């Protein structure tokens, strides 16, 4: 009896392993992409890593065109953070807004890039942040602002809500 139970456990584990690594077709709008549980695990690991890297710059002063601890602007923060996990992004927020997959605000996930049009600045897209928290219907994002440097803000704040343009997913 014990031997039968042991064999059943082994078979169950083998089946679970095969199922967990089986390719899955995921419907995204009008296209279908194939992914695996293993790939999603790697993507999740990259997301947590890039968020951690970006948060390590918290408190760094704002510097136009900056991309290191001596000072950074919004796109410099994300350019540097993503580069450290092997993902090359364009250098400006406007150029960043043209890469990745456009995401509906209701489908937003950690690591997504969130774009803004701040009235006092030139250009349709002139600011970018990265989503770092999704709790209690509140979207928090890390960015670099001229007044606070690298900081985390909430999309619930009227300033950011009014300036919001779109969300893109690059991971």
C-alpha cells in the first residue's frame, strides 16, 4: 500500500511539473502570444529587480539629462534602471512612449511605464514614471521630479491624474 502511494505521489509530481512548464497561448487583443510559466517567472523577477534598482535612487536630486546618483531626470532614472537588467530603452520620455505594448489603465501591472503631459513643459509626452505599487485602488509610481528629485507619487493626486496620458508595458 505504501509503495502504491509513493508511486502515485511521483506520478502526480511529474504531471504537475510537465503542466507547469507547458506552453500556453495567451490572447492579447487581436493577437495571440505563446508563453510559459517559466517565462512569466523570469519576467516577474525582472520586474521586481528593476523596481528595486529604481528605488535605490530614491532621494537623488533632479538634474536635466542626468542618469546617475549625481542627479537624474525622469527618463534617466528609467533608462539607467532598465539598462541594469539588460533592457535598452530610448533616452527620452517621448521616445520611450513609442516602445512596448499600450496597456489599458485597468490592466496596469508593476513595472509598467506611465506617461504624462505636464502643461508647463513642451511636447505631448514629457514625463515618465514606473509603477511600483498597486494597492487599495491606488497606483504609485517612481519618477524624478524637478522639485523632489527621485520620489514616489500617486496617480490619485490631481496633478498627476490631470497630466496622465497612457501606460506602456516593456517587460
